């Protein structure tokens, strides 16, 4: 669990305030490891005006038993500097890498200056990690001229290389929002197929079978985190992370999976997945998994410019209507008792929006809000994705009602493995525009893709609120000031071979006070 440190006070790792009992002997690892212990890289997350979370995991043999670590607590030293050469240290301390948490550490650093970059690294004995960089947020309400950040997710390891992350690492963004699907839970697929069931170019394969146990999930995270491009993106800036479905199992919600598993059995799998997720993400102790789940919905007010609301659309959602999947209209769409956020999170978000704490309200979440009609083959009734807000009319319209009159709401979404830009309109897409939505494509999931997937023209024609669709891999780059919000759809032509260049496929702009889109 995380330890808290300040610039002026260093707590010994054994004196954890988390309530975990310290081991009788914490190893000051002077011994030589069997391999380099920082093979999974470093990361920083949840930046605030005075600090951030620092993360690493000791794993000299990442895919081996226990990551190649002895079953004992290990003391890990850390430093934070105000310069990239580490000449001026502003904070330092020791944390405990515990075997109960796969020898991961979460250090909550505070007492730093707002709105500036810092550099950090870890040490174990004679071993030193790669350096990382993270930017503290400006104080809430402070005048801020500009904010620039990235949006990414859906990084299926088998589907392609993480070329887009290497480009994102070079964009010099203030932070990255990751919308989920950090790992995929399936077994190795040495003969991969595309969405149409056709053979696709083999790139690389998962190690292991479908994930069920804590060891399964830990090994999968280790395999992903060994990717050098992903490590570069983590080291470049701080991340705000949330999960979607594949961190546990495809299309799960609440205590329900898609396979009809008894809830008590699925709860065990979900608990293992949650623990592994926490172990590998730069999250604060407030997100530590418990029997009740994880708290992942949280908020960051960034100067006077952006009020960032991070949502969780999995833990508190009611079951997908109509049996899940892409389905024609059924009565379940209109279930007034349906929930996407759950009662408490829904009220939390409503209260946030009423405060009008910044120039822009940014809702960072996982599944598409636009109620997209996905008919592609002449179906007579509208077809929607039941795993999106499209299958939940009542909670979607309730949320849109709360956005009315604000004129400053931008929704950031993932999950679809395609780029979309559209206007969020009431009455199933036929009413007033209340916000805009940018759906980011995948880093790699879906393979190379194309400029447009077959059937995209039909989708656009029957959804007038949809303004742009694209099927390449990549990320979003958001550049925000007081008068306008600009989102660049940054894409790579291929992920099945290395070193593809990045281009801007489209730029979308929103003028403050006008929840509509213009495209360049």
C-alpha cells in the first residue's frame, strides 16, 4: 500500500501508515539480483498541485515465479529532483516492496511546487532505475493559459506493436489519460483473426492461458510492461488511469461476467484482477482494492481551465440489456432503473458539474455515450452496442439533462478501437446538443486498420450527430485554452511492423459555449 512522504519528512518504509503490518526484517538489498530488477520500468500518476504517485515493481525475471524475487519485503529508495540531471533533490525516502503486492511500490509524494516538471528514479542496493518525468498540476483556480494532454488505451499486445506510445512519449504533454484495456485477458493466439474471422499477420503472442488467478494477471501485466515503447510513455509524463473490461474479462459489469459464471466464483476472479491492476498502476492508496471493490472515480481541478471527472462505468453498472452485443431495439433500452454509474457516482458527478469550477468540464470515461445506430446490412430497426451508453437510455438522458446550458462539456472515451467525433444530443441524438464526445482509437487493438472500416459511410449517414470516423491506431492529443478545445486524432498507418510514422488524421475544434464541432 502507498506510503506518504513530504519534502521535509521521510518515513521509513517499515512505518507504513496503511495499516499493513511491517515484516520483522526488511531486506536492504545489497545482494546482486539474478537480473536487472527494474525491467518493468517506472511510472508516475494521479498528479496533484503538490505531488504525485511514484510506481515501480521489482521483477528481475518478470515472467518467472514471483517475478524472480525472494519472498521477503525489500527496501527501495527513491528520489525526486527539480532538474533532469538530478543535481537538486527536493524529496527522497525509502518504501517497502512487499511480496503481498508483487514487490510493487506506490509512493505518494507531496509538498512540491505546483505547475512544474519533476524527475524521479528508484534505487535498490547498487541497482538504479531509468528516470521518469512528471508534471504537478497548477493550483485549482489558478490562471492557466493552456493545457496539453494525451488520451490513449486499448493496447492489445497480440494485435500490434506500441509504436503510437513511442510517438506519444515525444509529444511533451502535461499528462496522459488512459481509458482502460491496459491488458487483454485471453489466451495466446498464434493464428490471429481479424473482426471478420480472416487470418491476420502474426505479431506477437500472449504468454499463458485465459487469466483467472492472481499469478495469471500479474504475469500478463509483466509481459505488457516489458514493452519499451509503453515504458517510454510512462516515463515521459504522469498518467491518470482507469480500467474498462479487459483488465478483468470482456464486457463484465458489477458482479456479472458474459459467461454466466456464478457470482461468487466471478467475485474471486474480479478480486484477483483488481489486485493485479492496483499493483501495476500508479494509483493512490485511496484506490487500494477492498472487498467492496476499488474507488476509481475521482476528480482533478486543473487551474481555472479544466475540471477533470474520471468515471468508472464497470463496477456499478446494471447488466447489459437484450443479452449484450450489438442488438436491435428491445424494451431493456428504456429501463428506468438501469444504471451506468450507479447512484452514488451519478450524484457525485452531478454535484461536480453544478460547481462550475473551471472553464471546461471534461468527463473521462470508457464507453461511447453517443447512441450510435449501427445498422450496416439493411436492418429495419436501429441497432446499438449494448455495452455502451446506447443501451441505457434513462441514465444517458439524465446525464445529458445535467449538461444542458453548461456549453463546456467535453467527453473523452475509448473502447471502440476506432476514432469518432460527434455531438451529444438529447432525445436519442435528435434533440439539442449539450456536449461533444471524442472517442479515441486503440494503441494496437484491431491491428493495422484502415482509414475507414467497411460500412462506415452508412454509419455516418444514419447518425447526423456523428461528424468523423476513422479506423487507424493511435491516440488523441488535446490542446485546450479558455476560448477553444482542439483535439488532434494522431494515427499510425500500421502496427504490425515497426517504426510507422505518426500523422494527424483530423483536427476537431470546439468553441467554448457552443457544444458543436468544426473539423479541419
